[in-house]
C-alpha cells in the first residue's frame, strides 16, 4: 500500500465523495469487516480505478483520524489493494457506518464472528447457543437498536420475522421507516426475540399466544420505559416496542390556540361532568388526557385513573391497570374508583355500554370525568353514545364537551419553502392565504433526515354541549342538524383549524387533507 502524506487529508467532499445513502450501501461492507471498521473508526466510501491506465483498484477510506498508524497497519493486513485516506467528522462517520453495516453491526459481528454451538430450538429450527461474551454483545446490540430509534425520535420499533430474513422498522412522526440492519441478521433472529422477551419478563416457551410486557432500563444515563407486545405469525413471533418518554405533561405543551385554551380552562374548572376526547388510535388522546390531569393535579384533589395499560406514571395520581385475566375491566375498575372518594376520574376508554353508564353516573354524583371514544369527529361522539344505548337526556345533562383531535407532521423549518396554494383548493382555504409552506424541493435536509418533517403536532376541534345543543340532543335532532347548530354558534371544524397551522408554516396542505374530513 503506497504511503500517503499523513499531513494532508482531504474531507470526503473535497475528494469528490458524498457520504449519504446514494453512495453508501451494504456492498461496501464486504471490503472491511464491521468489527475492524468500528474498532478503528474507519468507513469504506468507494472503490475507484487508479489513473494512468494501471487498472489497479483503490479503496477510498474515511477515518476520524486518518493519521492513526495502527489503523493503517490493520487495514494493510486486511485489504488487498491500495488505500486512499480521507478525513471524516464524527457525525459523518457515525451515520456512514450505520448506512454501510446497519445498526449495531459491531456488536452483531462480535456475536457471529465465532459461531457458537448449534442446537435445536423449540420450534425445530437451528439456534445458536451463545457464551457469556456473546450474550453480552447481544445485549449491546439490543441497546444499540433502542439508541438508534431514540436518536431518530421514533415512537415504536417493529421487529418482524420474514421467511428468510428479519426486518426492523421504526415509526417516526407517524410514518414507518426501515432500519438498516446487518445483512445476516436472520442468523440470530431467535436469540434477538428471546432476549427482548427476557427483558420484558415474558414467557419464553409461549409462542402461540400474544403477550404483553414492559422494559425499564437506563440508556446513556437516561431512564427509558418500553411497552412490549408479541404477536404470533406464520413466520414466527413479531415484537412491537412502544418507546414511552418520561416527559412532564402540561397544557402548555399541547399547542392549543388561545381560543381553545380559554375554553379548555373553563371546562377543567367545572366541578362535575364528562369531557370526552375522541379520535382514532394513535391520535394523541392519552397525551391530551394526561395534560388535563397534570393541570388539575394538586394536594386538594384526589385523582384516580383506570387504564389499559398504564403508559405513563403520574406522580400523585392513583393509577389502576386493567387486567382482563382476573376480571378487572374498565367497568369493574370504575366501580371500585367510586368507593375511593375521588374528585377527578379518568377512564382510559369507554368501550361498552356498561362503562359508559357508570361514567355518566359518576358525573351525576359530583365527579369530573375524562375519557376517550373512537369517533371521526367531535359531533360523532354524541352519535356513538346514542348507539351504545345511552339515553339522550343523560348525554345532555352529563357531557360537558366533545374534544376531537388528529396528529399531523410538523414541517422542518430548516428546509421548508413557500409555494402558491395548490390548484383546486383556492375556495377551501381562507381567502387571506395566497401562499402556503411545503416540503423543500430537495426533499428535506440532514436535520430532518431527508423527510422534510420534524416532529408532530395536534389539530383540534371542540364542541361544548350548550343548553341549546342539549335540547336538540334530547329532542332527537339529526347529526347534520347538531353540526349546523354547533357551527352557527362558534364550533370550528378541525380542518379549519388545520388551515391556520398551514398558514403559520407549521404543517402542509397534504397533511391536513390526509388527517381530516371535509367540513
């Protein structure tokens, strides 16, 4: 390997190479082993043909310290061609190693570098028995998956066995993204799934039924809670990990407009009644409810909740977890709550008529009750309760408001751009909006990982049950009549609220159209 001037090393960009997914891929992993690359902090960038017609190949190798003589010696013993060294930053190197080798490749390479004893697994497949060092490396591999997901701001990790492979995907801002994993990860998929089940205190021998568990650990000095769910499939067990942040909840973090915030404050000051938050799964209903409870949590109030499951622990709040296997349902838990002298009650979800009736009885006996319903909009909450068999007069007298919400992705402010209002939407958007913000033409930037979006926010609609609306409910008015009356009296549909966020540059037209129904 010809010597290179150790005093001058260009950056990859200066040498004509860009370290991103367009140039870096798993094929480069064949040139330098994962263990060698991570140990000496080097990254294979490309292979080029030397000039002057020699036809010799030359490996372009990026390094955090290209003058490291130990790295030069190790690469010289491993690589059978000339090497051109370039200088890389810490961030470039970290991201490049993940693109080439996959997340946790260093630990994974250590596990499979020296294949252990092969034994037959419980399902008849071949399983590698790991020694203590390899078991420790497997734990490190799992931790690296969690670390990578948290770095991407993922809310969920899905580990899915395929016929001859294992796929890992992250849900980031509501959208699934494939994680780059070592190419031969299927060799240890049984051990990976077993390790996660051990961490979640699940039954290793049970593979035919779904199981739920929880992992609490500290990663890089930060406490992390993970909800674990296993799903049996024809290709093996799939495991979903919900990453639960230990954030402090407050109304200020919910992003209410000043108008909605004033109305919410007024509802929370009510001595009794029910406030129902509606929306599909994953629309942030629990976060909103926790924000409500956090604002009411004080020494002079007793707050009790019944949830399935308890996702976040709130200091000073008595939280009950539903356990169907012992007969502790929402309805039974709610009955026991009423004997516990609460001021405020939160029911994770009203799923059936029995729970709905007990919640209404709780509101009528002087309690402030919060819960959720699965409906498309706020007005739909009225119809849902009627379909459950709740008498109209009970809805009119006990429900204070229906609060609907959806989550939309927030634009990355580093790469967003302004564009004219899309054709066909001129009459739907408010007339004062002549331009809107959109994802940048370059499809995002490094800050948002090329997506154009960074985080999510909620858009809302709030329908208060006024005396006039209560009379219409009792008289059996149609959903359309209820909607028209609410709009005439200040009710603002969710899509209209979304257009306000579009005008501010917080989200895009496509996100609002996808998340909301036409007004």
